[in-house]
C-alpha cells in the first residue's frame, strides 16, 4: 500500500495541486481564445491592405484626371500647330521678313 501511495497517488495529487486539472479544463478555451486572437490579427492585416488599395486607387484617379487635362491641352497645341504648318506650306520661305516669302 505504501508503494501504491508513493508511486501513483503522490504524482496524481501533486498534479492536481499544481493546477494540472485546471489547465486541462481550460485548455479548450485557451485554444479558442488564441485562435480568435490570430484571426483578429489576420483581419487587421486584411483591413490595412484594403485601405492601402483604396488609397492607391484614389491616387491613380487623381493622376489620371491630371493626365487627361494635360492630353487635352496637348491636343489643342497639336491642332493649332497643324493649322500653322498647313498655312506656312503655302509659302516658298517660312521666314517672315524674307523676300522669297510669297505665295506661288
């Protein structure tokens, strides 16, 4: 009997007194809590990624609108230059004070 107490009962009582049973009972809730915290961290990363993508999209919209304005101005300049070139092609010389500047 003495051998039974020292071999089996003493470690079991030490385990119980040390909080081993409580740890086993709470293991499931601790595991669920850890999983919930991990999911929360993943969700925060996704939210930051979504925010960054939205910011990038807004920046691209602004850049695109600026480029459209620039392209519109360039089209006006090209149109005016084309008109000027077609007018100047009528003359032999394109220098304004040249004696050869006459229409053919």
